[in-house]
C-alpha cells in the first residue's frame, strides 16, 4: 500500500503531500491493476515504459476500449521488441491487465490525491476497467462492491480478478438483491464495472454523490 502521508504542509489552502512509495506485487500470469498514485516525472507513463520495468520473459499489458468493445495489447518479445498495439498513456483511473511469466515487484513513486478524485463518466452500456487510486487518509473513502451497486445504480455487476487464483469473482445485483461475495476496491487493483446504461461514479464518496444529485456544487477536479 502507498505510504501514509506525514505532516503535509499547507500553503494557501493547497496541501503538499510528501512522496509515497508503492510496491506493486504482480503474480505469475494475469494481473488486473491500476495506477496507485499520481506518478512524478521520470516514472512510468506509458504501457511500454511499464513493461520496461519487468525483467525477462515476454510480458504484456492490455487495455479495454469500451467504445469498440475490443482490447488493445502491447507485448514485449524475448528479443526486447514491442509488438501489437501502438504505445499508449496509462490513465489515472483506468484498469489494465498485465501478464508476466513470474512473480514481479514494481516500485512506483508518486503522490496520493490530496483534494478530490475526478468523477468517472460512463458513456453507455458496456464494460469499463477502473481503479481506485490512493488518496490522503483525511479524505479516504473505502469502497466495496456492495457500495458501488448501491450508490451507482447503472452498474449491475462488479468483477474482480484474483491474480493468486487466476480467476474472476463477480458481485451482481439481481432484482434488488445481491449475489456473490462482496470485496473491497483495493488501491493498485483494477476492477471491471458492467453497466446497463450510461452513468457516472464519483469516487469521493456516496455523500458527495448524493449532494451532487440534489444540485449542490461539488468539485471533482484532481489536486
């Protein structure tokens, strides 16, 4: 997990958090991940740069494009050549599949969000790969699958990929009841939201979402 912020300075209402180190533990095979922090300059910013951090084998990184219902995969051959899709930027609230041939630890340095997280907008029905980045503990709201289905009515299923078991687990809403085992949306993990129609998710908390729906002014700009 990202290191806890210690004694952040406040200058003109802007909170400056110290850097946080995060170790991403990738299991052999597929891993569904998301960026845990706002990466600083010099850290990985694209799919190819992320794969450069993985030694040996032929790793790959995949993103899902909801608009086309297709996957885009970049793989590195054993000769070090990248094949597949063109390189793309890793986005802050998007989930990605990473495939590695052996257990791999990747160290990332950045800052947790210190103000508010941007609202995630879902353009229509379909699958969306998302993640919950690390935030300042003073503002932290810990989501789980049950809360997503409760407060984001457009989401009908939340999927989590267990890298240790190499298996997908789903939490489903059916006719007002829930099926499956509830799970937390952990920092650094990716999740798949299955939507029945267009909608949005404000990860700052259900209280913020309810205030927004009643017409209150809510800031969703990143720190």
